[in-house]
C-alpha cells in the first residue's frame, strides 16, 4: 500500500491559507517551514503539522552589529598580482571587490596583521618599506624591484551576509536592510548570541524544530565590483578569520599563522589543494570551537522541548558532518540541498543524527518560477538523479524551500511534486530501514582528504557543474547510486593504518597537482609500496584522469606499472609508440554501445607495457585501458562525466578489477539506462529507469534467473523477491 502522508516539509508563507491547506493535502506534508524572507502564517494551529523555523545565530539581531562594529566577521583578501614598473608601486586594495559586501579593516594595525609579498620571489616585503593610506585604501611599496609582481594580503570587515546578499540580489529586495554577520568568537558577542537564543525560544512556543541556518561562519563567497560572484568555495574557511582567533590559535598550537597560510597565494586553501599542516590545524581549531558552541545552543533548544536541526549550507563552516567533533554537538537532524545523487548521499550518510532531510530542487524563487520558466522539468531531473542514491541510503524526509506562492502558479509542477512525494514515501517504507544488496567487497575512494570529504570529492560549490571537474564529479555521482559499499580514505590513512581487509577496489581520480589525485603524496615510498602490494596480492585499482600523477624518477603516473599506462609530458617523444586498440570487446565494455564519453579528456596517455589491454583510443591517445599486475587488476579511464553508460562502465570495471566478474549478474539490469536495488530483508526489489525514454531491461536475480521488465520514461516497478 502506497503511503500518502508524511516525510515531507513544505515552505509556507502568510496570505495564502486556503491554497496552503490544499497543497499540504496533495503533497502529504506533515511539517511546514519558513524561508529566508518569509514569515509563518497565522493559521499554523489549523494545519496540524510540525513547525520548523529558520534561525540565524549570527544575524538574528541586527541591532547588535550596529552597536558593536568591532565584533562583526572578518576575512583576509588578497589583491591581484600587480607588476612594478618603477621603484614605487601603489596598489588599490579594493580593486575587483564588492564594496557593499566588505570594508577594509582600518582598526587593526596593518603592519602587524597584513602581509605584502613579492610574488616573483615569494619573499615577504619588510613592513617598514610600505605604507597604508586609509583614505585612499591603497598600499604604497617603496624600493620595489622593476617587473616583479606584488600582492597585499589584508583584513576586511564583512558588512553584508553572503546568503542574505545573494537572496537580496536574486530576488531584487530593493531597500531591504543589509544584514551584517557578527563573530561568535568574540566573548561579548558569544554571550549575546546565547541570550538572544533564550529569548527567541521563549517567544516562539509554536516552533517544534529550530532549523539553524546554519551557525556561525559562512562558506567563502566573495563578490566582485559588479556584484557578481568572484570566488565561491563551499568548503572555504575564509570567514572564520579574525585577529582574536589568530591570537587564540597561537596560544593553543604554539605557533603563529601568517596571512599567507590563509590566503594561500590567492587560492584560499581550496579543497583542490593538498591541505598544508597549518591549514589542517586551522580547520581543527575552528571545528572544535564551532562544535562546542553548537552544543550549547542545541542544549538550550532541547531544554525547551524542541528539536535542533542544522541546514548543511550557508554558515556551515566548522560543522564538518564527517569530522571528529560533529557527533558531540547533539544535533537531532541535518537538512541539506539535494542537487544530485552525490549531494543526497552527502546528507543521508551523515552519522550521529536521528534523521536527515533533503531539500529538493528547484528552489521556489523567481529565477525559475517565472513566465516561460520550466520548473517541472528541473524537478523531474532532480528526482531521477536523487532517486538512484535514495535506493542506496535514503534521507528520512524530503522537502522544498522558497516562496510557495510562486510554485502554486504552475499546476504541472504541483502535480509533479505530488507524484514525487508519493513515490519517495513508498520507497522509504519498502526499504524499511534495511540495506540493499551489495557485493562482499567495498570500494574505496582515495584522495588527500579521505573521510572528511565523504561524497564531497572534486566539488567547488556542491552539485554545480564546473568546467574541468565534471569528468571527476561524475565518478562520485555514479557511485552514489551504485550497488557497492563506498568508503573515503586518505593517503595518510594508507600510510598510518594500511588498507582495510574489506576493501576490494581503490579508485584514484583527479587532475595532476590536486588533492583528489594526490600530488606529492605520490613520492612517499611507504604509500606507493602499500598500494602496489595491495594490487599485486589481488586488489583492484581504478585510475581516472591523472591518477598517481607526480613527475618523479622517469614516470608521471607513479602507479604506471600497475595501470599499464603513463602520460606523455614531452620527455619521451623520441621513443616510438605503437598504441592501438586491441581489446575493444573487454568485459568492462559489455552492453555499452558507442565510444566512452571521457569528458574533458586527458590527452597523451600511452602504454608502458606490452601486456596493457587498450580498450579504447580517441584521437590517437589511450582513453580506456586495462592491465594485470601480479594477482590484481587495474583499469584506466581518461575521464568519467556522469551518464548511465559511464556509470555502467565504472560498475563493470569495479567487478573486473575485484576479480568478481562472475558475480556481476546478481541483482543486475543489463540495460545501462536502468538499475535495480534488492532489499532481501523486506523481500522487495525495485527496477528504475533513469532516462526520459521508455526502456526494456533484463532483471537478473542471479546468472541463471532473469525476467524482462518494461519501464515508462523515468518510471519504476516493484517486484517481490520470492516471486522472481
């Protein structure tokens, strides 16, 4: 019997009481929430639903930052590289930055807290040779070396909250006051946050769930002079910086951080960089502080008989859900935005909370819900991507956000969400808290971050498409809905603990020089030897893009002898090469029609062994290859943007490298556009169509038992295990 009510949170607003009741009935909502810029209606008691209310700990009281401007949040910015053409150079600090978002800090001594660097040599410029003009907001450097480039790393005050600013600009809020974020690390502000929270809890007895949006520090989101995003890093800790924090860090860790440790040559410690020891310490320092204060707010919430929920977004920095300190916060739930399967798993796999919730797309904002807009198509695409992951590890609830008054103007969309919500509830009920069938071995994703960045690999702003990374995000997206157990391990894990015995296959995917490929970890002989030994003794290794890449001792791919391929970087052009496809019908390609889409393909891959099995070449370069190394196997793929065909290629590569190809046809669909999940404990099997075209597939219970299944576009069918 299909569940028709519950497990759905609806965004509501004032002024649409009757329509609201209709939508709640049709979508089966059992909880309601407000959004940034909306208020809860007066008819709450009539709805009979659990009430969520957004809460902003560091911007809920805007009188506070106005009265205490010395306690608002700060960050380090860096000027563009500027070349000196004379012995004196003047640099405009705010060139390229949005003056409504940030303001130069003129209160803390720039000679103490700022840094001028000669970027040609990397040397710090003596503070006695430069001066700051507070009126002009410029730094003048004397005695510069002609044609050397210089930068200034300087502190600013953040005078407009990033999320409120984004919403303000997107929705054209006009004269609505700009909200200023204040710094919870300041003792006076911390005490005020707790005081205001107590008052708010007392004034809002109707609220059942406090939806913290989020806590104290926003991810890095810097706008340019045109009010457009200049730098966005969903993982960035830039807004956690202040002189007070830096002083407390020095007291706790015994050394002083430089501005350069935080601006990182202008890269701002993007997760694509191998994290430095200093940055790891800074993250650890901030996580301990944030999670300690979160715990205090959660306890206040519980004392009033309410649940505490965190939104995994906005001010989430320091609340790393896969970090060491998160479970100690005592949070009841986490809700996050679901852009695809990977982001759903990022939410649903979070340990230590009672339940998780996914906020599906589209957001009910006018950038989608306008005349001529097509929110229904976006909703269907979003659901089909998320559904694959739900079958592996479901969130406990789903919901939407934004202005319901916009959504109800699109009847097709209202009907679409009604169908999605009913389908979700049925899936959740039939899973029944059990786990879908997976093979006995696990798959490990190996990079510099490991567990801390579970399901966050190769992302910039989660779920958004970016040039140069979609060929790697596709790997994680494919895994998110795949019938395998996935773990995320780091190079440090391998070095310190070795490779767990239940790991059957290791995947290393990313561009050379990035944290995802590993960069200089690949010159650590202990790590290399442990990984080669793992494969030699029967393990599987899959390299995608530029795996194990680091130029060293005559090799670019340090696992080249395992992979059977290396990348030509120009040093061996004098060697004649005779690469050509020789195993196009390899096991990993069965059922895949047409050439593999390798995305922004890595070029100039060549074989380094006569036994390398070249599965596919593109424009004269190896795109897909397989190899055997001792008792183990490897597969190389030049890139893997997500598609059903590429997900199937990865699945077959996993089974082949694990030496388990004879077990593949156990709860398996032969059509790559389709997948299945078998819940043996509850006795249900579901087959899904991930495409927008009708499909027919063979569903294999095992190699000897199969049934043909026809599916509508985007459709699904349920079967009882004992009836197959």
